[in-house]
């Protein structure tokens, strides 16, 4: 069984790679853990696995691969299984697979992982199970973001009485919006095809960025006003009667079109294009999320998926959209492990989690 008493986010001072995700420390885990989990989406494959410490306890680790390089992901999983088999040669190794790729690549996974039992898990169930684990069991996981605050990140502590209802907006290649009213009680209420895959695809066409992380990094240095048509470009200043500031985007990519001019690739800076597209996708997802939350009378909106990756512009845009449209009545919530909800849920499917007999206290609490 997984022992989650004392579970916490690693406080290691350094991370090995850009947008790397901190481990979850399980200081009281004793039993052997035979499973690895993978969530294979349209763009990215997310892996969750456990390694024991030399004495007691161990860690959950989180890793990402591009789905186009699924062979690299499977090779990595095979290495994990080989190492685990040395620790417990008579224990059956299990791969808990979820996401669309669990079906698309099932035969490949079974072929490339001989001796490993490959189990397919429902994608939406895994998303909710993973999110529930992080909300209820991991301190310093959930936070809000506001770039205007001295400390933009403010961690949230959710009591067991305040968990439900909530809405999960999972931004992967596309977007799924789930309404959750209780443990294992959820429904998909909406979604959109404009997601991370849209951003990645358009930026691949319009820039020479080599990876999703490269695209996000370029957006930090861009000026979308060189690409987007702003309210001030139309009115010269604010449109006060309807509450539109001159700095609001009136039309994404509105400055690209010029009558009689055929724009060529390279006419606009890739950093400006990256920021414009990031705003375009984030603003649309934020407004769709707000409209669904309003319709279902939900105040807490969790944003998950590898589209976010802890990127300040993305989080601030989503936060601003929810706050603006709801007049501050709703809250946009983010997670340190936002991209690994499905994989974590799949990982936990193999062994049911026991409820801790001791509470997890925040530092400074009695």
C-alpha cells in the first residue's frame, strides 16, 4: 500500500531541467511499489514513477516526453521496470496507462514491455483522482497567481469541507472542462479544440521555435502590441463607456493584415508572435471557463494540463480573465504538478490510498 502520511513537495533548491517538476516525498513508504504510470496525450506523454530511498521512504518523480517520440518514452519506462524487477524479482510489474495514447499505443506498449501487465485506465477518472490527491493530501500544492502582488504566488489550504463543488479546466492538446460535485462524482460539461496543440501547431508554422518550451520562453520577450490590434489603436484611448482600456486586445493578429500586402514568414518577430498566440489561447480558455462556471454556479476553477507549465504570462492571463468576467467572485487555481494529474491518478489506481491516521500540518501550525 502507498503510505502518504507526511507526504510533501520536495524542497530541493535546484531542478535539473527547464519547467521540471518537483518530486513528491513519501517519507513513510515501506512496501515495494510495482507500478509505473503514463498518460499519453496528443502532444505529450507524462510519466509518474516511484523510487525508494536507501533507508526508508522514497519519492514520486514526474517526467515528460513528446508523443512524437513515444519510443523514447517506452525505452525510459522499460529501464524503470528493469530496475524495479531487480528489487522484487517475483512481483508482477504493472504499467497503468491512460489518455488517448493508452488505446492508440496499447499493442506497442505490450510488445515493447514483455512481462509487464499493461492496464488501460479511463482518462477523466484519472484526471479527477490525481487532482483530488493533490488538493486533499499535498500541502503547498494549490496556489493563486497575481503578477501585481509582491509575491505573485499565494498557496491555498483547502479544508475537507470546502473541496466541492469545483471545476477542472484541463488544457492539453485540446481542452476538457469537468464539473466535480463529490468523490468520483463528475461530468464533462464542455471543452474546446483551441488548446495547447493549437498554440504549438500555429507557432510551428509561424516561427522556427524547436520545442514548446522554446515557444514559451520566446513569449516572455515578445510585445504582442506589434501584432495585435489594441482598443487604443481604434479609439486612440480608453473606451470608458463599456469599460475597455486602451491596452485591451481588440483583435488578435489584427495588425498583420494590410490591404494589398502579402505578409511573409519573418515579417514579424517570433517573440511577438509567440506572445500574441499565447494571449489568444489563454484569453479564450479563460472566458469559456468563466461562462461554464457561471452557468453551473461554481466558484473554484482549477486549471491543469501541460499547456500551463508554471508560465507566468499564462497563469496571469487566466487569472485576470476569471477575475475580470466574474467581478472577483470566482477564483482561478493552479497546481505545482498541473501537467501530471492524469498520470498521478493512474498511478494511484493500482493501489488504493489509505487515509492518513495523522494530519499533514503546514509549517508553523500546531
